[in-house]
């Protein structure tokens, strides 16, 4: 029995704190890897939702151009008032096409979904080469919902 006590006292007692430290470091490393993977997954989700929102904006522009802008241009009535109406229609359509998660992501990322959507609409119209840009400054105090 004394031999067993000597083995425990000489070998195990000095090793146990070292094993506890190694186990703690190993667990900390696992936690850091899990956090990194979670951040990648969250970043990917944000990117997917922003892409979804951008696609909704593009589709809203196309829809508004086909249903309203083209008609107003044929009537020679695509003036500043019609441009403002087209912008508001595109914003509303984009919101309808986006999922709730995409809208929440936009709000989280930009702070103002309406401003982000309006900016994206204006940028995409310019990118698409539309020769009649929508007005840059629009009173958004009106209820857009």
C-alpha cells in the first residue's frame, strides 16, 4: 500500500496540474475554432441575404420599368413627379420581394433599410445604363409601407 501511495505522491500529484492546464488549453483552442467557424457562417449568411436584397432591388427596377416607366415615357410624361413615383414604386416592390431576414440584415448592416434600398436602386439604375435616373433627393418622410 505504501508503494501505491508513493507512486501517487511522486508521479500523479505533480502531473495532474499539468494535465488540467493542457486540457484547459485544448478546450480553449476548440472554442476559438468553433467561434471562427461561426463567424464564417454568419458572414456567409449576411452575404447571402445582402445578395438576395440586391436581387430584389434589380427585379423591382425591372418590374417598375416595364409597368410604369416605359408607359410614362411613351406618354412623354416621365417628369420629376413621375420619377419620384417610380422610385417609390421600386422601393415598395423591392421590400415585397425581400424576405424578412434580408430586411433585418439590411437594417442591421446599414441602419436604415429605406435609405439602403433607395441607394441601391439609384446605383443599379446607373449601372444598368438607364438614361433617365431617378431623383437623388426624395422626401422619404412619407409612409412607404
